């Protein structure tokens, strides 16, 4: 258990947690009651001989559990190091992170105080109401290779990077602000297939008319969504293209790339959190990790907006 002064210093330092003290205070107020409610429900569901609340008390209060989770996600600090720092057993840190991280992932991406987006349908409706342009792109996170002899061992191999990885689809607005981050999928899945599995085609077909920018990995979605998904222009000449065509094609390609570059900036901010640079833990946890980091980063972005830009 860290001291009061140490805890206060950690909360004030955005370099340690990746979040401002204002955001951490809001997380304590919003996530703390949910964690306490789940904890009490778990205690009440057990067959017991003593009353709920009897026995040893927690050495790790919720604030410390939240800080341990944030430091683990931000810097990739191992559970052993965190256990030594907080003065508890390693299993306590593992249990704390396993309880807090799903609660953070369920918060969704914060657009403004009191406004969160959790599904693709909510994102499309938000873009339609505010007449904004959305940008999508896939990002890969390297993971451990499955053990030899395990079923579907090769499905995590990325055809692009030739590494074992998982993939997530990131959705931002034209300013690069995070709107949605999908659950993880094995990296062998193509970007366009992943988008279809997530129901993007159906959501765009049933939702308002919006403009979605994407790279060449999503070519084909435009025809399925009534032109809502815009990808780089196709090449009409594969060989011996005229000079005038090469010049026009390059101008159009650069114009499209300059518009969708903001999603790359949003992905870069996500990868600043070391848990998403490379993951050495269980692959089953990657969906919670990706969505938790996206929720935290979007919350920080919403708080740092100037007052005139807030919705």
C-alpha cells in the first residue's frame, strides 16, 4: 500500500498515469461504485459461514487498484514490480487489474462530458447529427505465438507484417479524435472482412448519409454502402499508363491520403500506451486492453478540449 503523499504525487503526474488528475478523479467517481457493487455481489453469491464484510480487510483500496491498472497500461509495468511498489502480493495486483480493466473498457469513447459512444451505430448517428466526416483504419498489435500443436495456430499470423498479431479497427473523426475501437480479431483477417464482421455495412446502410474515409484495404465497401465509404482511386492502367493519367492519379491519391492521415495520428496516440506496443500476456485480454486504452485516451482528449469546441 502506497503512502498518501506518494499516491497524491502519482495522481498529479500525467507522465506516470497518462491522464490528468481531473480525469482520474472522474474515473474514481464513476468506476469506483461499479467496482464496489460487483465486489459486494460476488461476496454475497458465495456460500458462507460468516457475514459479508467479516474477515481480513483490503490492503489495496480502489484508488490504488485504479492507479495500478493505469500504470500497467501506460508503461507495461509487470505485475511483480507493481506488487513490490504497492506492498501487496502479485496475485492481488493481477486480480485488481483483471477487475478494473473490463470496467474501463465498457465506458466507451468519451466525446464530451456526459456523451460516450460504445457501438458503431452510435458513432454513425453522431457523425450524421453533427455532419462530420469519419475515418477508419486497422491497426495490429503483436502478441505471443500460440504453442505448437494448438488448433488454429496460424490464424494470428499477419500477412502484412509476417508476425503473430491481433487486429482492431479504429474509428476517428476528421480531427483524429477517437470515436470507436473494435474488439481484437486475429491478424490473418483482412481489414474489409473485419469491417463486415463488425456490421459496418449494415450500420451505414441503415444509418444517416455520412462520409467515411478509408485506405485501399477497404476497397469494395463503397459499392456496398451506397458510396458512403470512400477509398483511394483505382488505377485504370496497370501498364504503360499515359503521363497525364499518372499525374492526375497521383494528385487524387495524395489528396485522399492527406484527408485520412488523421486516423494514423489517433492510432499513434493509442500506441503510446505500452500495453498496445506489444502484448506479452494472454491474447484473450487484448479486446479489453484495446478498448480500455481507447476509453481512457478519448476521455483525456475530451477534457483537454477548449471550451468553444465542446459539444
